[in-house]
C-alpha cells in the first residue's frame, strides 16, 4: 500500500507540473538540402528542458518556409535553428539549383508550394510531317519551392541536366496538375494517359488535332501554327467559334526576370479550336509571332471568352489596369 501510494503521488505531481510547450517538428521525412514549405512542418508537445527548439505558433510555418536543411530530418524530429540555412544560389552540397518552367493551364487554382503534382508532357499534335505524340504523365513530385511560374529544384548533377533541358526536349514547358487531397496519383495518371492516348489516336484519324476542316482552311502563302492555350480564365470554358482575348499569364515581381503583370495580347476568333489547341493560318511574319509565343511567355497563353458585342479596346484597357494593380498589390 505504501509503494502504491508513492507511485500515485508521483504521477499526480508530475501531471501537475507538466508544462509542455508546442514546438516545431518535421511533418514527414525531409532530405538534406530540402527547401522547407509550410506543409513540411507540424506542432508537437514537449517539456522545454534544455533541448534547443523553436516554439510553434500559426505564423511559424510561413516564417520558416524557404529555408534549406543542412542534413536529413526524420518525421517527428525537432526542427532547430542550427539545421536551417539560406538556400544556395548556386551549388548546394552535391546539388545544383534549376528552375523548370511549368504550364498551369490544367490547374484553375494554380500551383502552390506544398502541392503534390503530376508533371505532364504536353505532347505534339500529328501533322503531315510527324505522327506527333499524346500527352502523358512523366513525373510525380512535391512542389518544394517556386520561382515565379517555374519549379525551383535542387538536383544532383546527374539529374540537373535532365531538368535543365526538359522544356526543350518536350517542345514547351511541362503541364503541372495538382493531385486532389487524398487522391491516388497512380490511378489518376493511368486514367489521364488513357484519355489522352485516345484523343491522339482520334486526332491522327482525323488527319489533324483540329479536325478535318483545319487543313481545308489553309491557303497558298499561309503557314500553320497550332499552339496550346489555357482556358482557366473562362469558367464556362471556350468553344470553336467564340471571340476571345489572348492573355499573357504574367510573371510575379519576385521572379528572376523581374516579372510582369497579366495582360491582354490581342483578340482572336476561335475559328479552329479543340481541346486546348488553337490553330492559326498566318502570314510568315505573323506565323513567327505565334510559333514562338509560348517560348517568349515562358508558359502557354490563356484565353478569356468575351461577348461578340464587346468593346475590345475598352475591355483590354480595363483588364490591363486591373491586372497591373493586382500584380503590384501582391508584391
């Protein structure tokens, strides 16, 4: 009875003085040189004691986002100031920094740090010179850091070349599609690949990704340009025959290029449009503008459907002013 009473008394005393505090721990296994995102961090309770720690509160995760880890941190381990460093501009340990431009036209809400995304080869439409290739999922990764409209990665030298040349090998930036919370990336990738393969086979059967009427619309002296466009600015979508504004998606001010606001490029009648592809028959000088547009923007242009009676000049001026204001305000 004496021993039992002593144990009970000790337990009650310990509980009374258990002044644990919320500290910052790793929400999952984090690799060396990993650049922290808010989703990488979580709170946990511990007795402060003499152990170095960072106190948890709501702004903590945001404040630590962007720091790189000096060594591997297992899930549940404390995050301490000693293991944090500024990400290197050049090599970081045995890793090199690379910016991979992405096309977010498949993601109406955009892509943010912490997202698990499918990277997608945009494919190439079949034409008279080539069978092209369908869209397909080529990679799955967690977005650790963004630099404007590009993924910021720290990759080993062997992988650095692959990432650095990815857009050039694909003929344009890869598409990025966030995986829904709780979604199965493998099942989603398999379903998408099947749909895109069917679409590509149908396009090849039609003789063009824009249908059999496309080739008939050409005239001597005109060159064809088929470009990928995003329709996320038009909630109800766009269809062939619509009048639309072609929009530069812009780049945030903190990007390496200095950034630029979203802006209207020109109005365009969608005489030849299907499944995110816009066909244009153009004079050679104008063809160069269309053919190099995605490369110059760093991503696919966007379409904003407008009513046929719209005052294009006024709407363009109003949108450009509003977008510039939003762009400056976000900075």
